[in-house]
């Protein structure tokens, strides 16, 4: 019998009382309230839950993600494995489930709904409605993961509707993904049984969807940050909101997780019990999670914090096991065998050249720091005279323009040996070299931004040789962080991966990048389901019209 002395925070009854917590066989078997405690006793509360996260974006396999997350009081995640599913299909989903079971942490995975995410890019696999049903049957997955193909929902695409029907048949919640969808279209999307959205980037959009009956997730990740835009909705709508990170890079995960959002909200003067309901209880109720709520008969999943303002985590318990204490993870690393899908040959600098007959106006992706959305700019092209190996002639070529911060961006198909697709992007700020990544949502082809073809090619080839990762190259240096698990994750020690990533981030900024998280922003520039202008391995794509557009403006 284990006994914990603490001030129990009862979120539902909105009070805190001193008590003895009795734990036996992973359960809370009794809570004995006492008259008084010394003021030094910690506060016990239900553990934090990330209500929507792609574990793969941490660049860590689930077991390593858990090691870092428990330090911050996270006891569970609602995890969408569609990143690895787009690379390895059902095999990838099963990899995540099995690896997650090797550590004392509560991973609740969903069945990916959009593999491939769209028909406008090349993915490494597909998952059918029948396979989703099999995942619900055999793996007890908790929900249908985010339905990103909102046009498919609106136009009742047969394949999309089959997947929604499977989820409804099994009584599973359906996660949404509908950035900027408003009015009649939002109502129609929700009417198909879709119950959440984590893509709202304005309070007006979130409020409208709340009024239509949706649950809204306040997202604060490494790239997309919507806390400030949405947090003022929480006091009135706390019963229908949750916190999530969506995508969290390893360096940011070392610094904090859902605990940071809780502290920020409370320090804005929002009622602590409302904030804790959002962070700890709402995900359990919405998804039907087997996570303890600090009640007799529950599994012993809870945390001890020193105060209810900063929420410094002293200890984290999962199933009665002490898994973190005073900033140290007590979860041990596990060995894992990598799975992957890489099938492309080394490239040459000439493959990244863009010939043009005469100077013209071109479409340029405008990246927005801290956002997944982009804008389409139409800007006069910068040209130079180059010798083209393919035809042996001197011709005009569209080139990067450092003065206007317009750089080349390319997507290289990693599943087939075909030529790269090249376009232009603004706001990366590089003054030399290139950065590249095989984390390129959602199909995870190689994506690269750079100032010259030599550096771009070098950065891409580093990833082809490593079978995935993030890389950096210029005339004088090369760096690569290998991610051999599906080209998305490392099975190495999470803290060491975070250190390496921090170094890569610093070097990218030394090349001139002005973005807060250059590699994270890069990874979303091929995410076609987020407006407006993005790039896939098949061409420039408009998220507004959901069709390809030409680089040159007519």
C-alpha cells in the first residue's frame, strides 16, 4: 500500500482539501481527508492530457516522447499517427501502438482518416475504410483522426463518406480539421458527425464553431500558435474546449508541454478550476479515455505540483508508478527496430534549375511565422543567364532574390525516382545555404529551401543518403540529424535528439533564417489542406481552389 500526502484538487467540486491518497495495484483505493496539513504539502491533481498531437513531429518514437512528456506532468495523449501512416500505412500505425505499450504512459491513438491526405501528392501508403474498421476491431483505437479532406466531406466524396460511416458505426468520435471554414459549410461539415477542430486561428471562427456544437482545441505547438487568439473564449466555453500541441519539436518538448498552457491561462486571471477541466478532464470525457481523475476506484494517474499558479511538477504518477520526479524522467529508453520507406536516387544541382523564356511575374509562397497558413504573392521574377546542361544552350533561369528574400523551394519525391518540383518562397530569410527535411506534412517527401542550387542539392542528398532526417548545407558545411524511423523519428535518447535539433536550429538561423522554428515551418510548406499556396511533389497547389496552379502568372 502506497500513501501520498497532498492537498487534493477536486476540479469538479472546485476545491482543494488535505488528504491521504491510498494506492494499491495501480488504483486509488481510498482518499482519506484530514483536518490540516503543513503549508509545505504539495497539490495533487489529475494529470495533463494533450488532446491532439502527432508524436512523430517530436522526431521521437512514442517511448522517447513519453520520457520527456512525463517530466511536465503529461500522463496521456490523444495521438494521431497519420504522419507515419502516410509513409508506412497500417504497419506504421501498429508500430506506434506497440512501441507506446513498452513504457508506462497512456497513448490513445486514432485511426488515420486521410492516408493519403489528398490525391494531389505522392504518399508512401494508403489506408482504406475497411482497414480503418480493422484497426477499430483489432487495436481498439479511440477515434477517427482528423478529417483534413474537408472538401471531400462537403462534396460527399464516396471514399471520405465511407470512412466517416465506419467511425459512426463503431461509435467513435471524429476529429475535424477545417481551417477558416465558416457559415453553411462549417455546419455541413459538423453535421457529418465531426466533433472537434484544432485549426481555428481567430476567436470569431472558434466561437462560431462552438455555437454549432463543436469542441474547440486551443493549439500551441512549435509552428502553429493559437493560444493568444483563442484563450479569452475559455472562461465562458471551458466545458467544450481542450488544450493541444498538435506538433511539438524535441527542443520545445524538453522545455514544457500542456503545463505551460495551464500556467499561462491561470496567470491571465482565468479561474484555475476551469483551466484544469480543459487540461485534465475534458479529453477523458470526449474520447472515453481510461485515465484516472483522482477518484477512488480510478487508476492512479495524477501529478503533484508545488502551487496552483506556476504548476511546477514535483512528481508524475501513472498507474501508481512514479515516472518523473523533480525534473527527471524515470522512464527507461527502449531499443527499437526502425521501419522506413525511401526509394529515390541522388540528385544533381541542374535538376533544381527553372528555365524561363522571358522575365515574367511568378507565384510566390509567403510563409507566416507561427502559422500553418500561407499567402500567395505575385511578384516579378528574378532571372539570370545560365548554361543549361539539358539542351546545351544559354537561357534565362529564374533564381533566388536575396534582397527581396525570395528563395527557391523544392519538393523531392522520396518514394519514386522522379525529378524535383521547384518554386519560390518568401520569409525564410536565408542569406546562404539551404535547409531540408524529410518531415514534409503530410506525405513526407523531401522539402528544401535554399539560396543556390548547389546547396539545395547537397542538403537533399544528405537526406537521401541518411534515409530521412533534417539537414543543412552551404559551401563550407554540412549537418544532418538522421531520422531513420520512417524518415520522421529517431529511436535514440530524446534529450540527445533535442540537443542535436537545437544545434541544427541555431545553425539554420546562422544562415540567416528569421523564423522562430525554421525546420518546423519548412515541414508545413507542403501541407496542401491548409490554405493558401503550397508545394507538393506534383506542383504548386492552391488551398483556396483546391487545384494546381502554374508558377508563371498568365
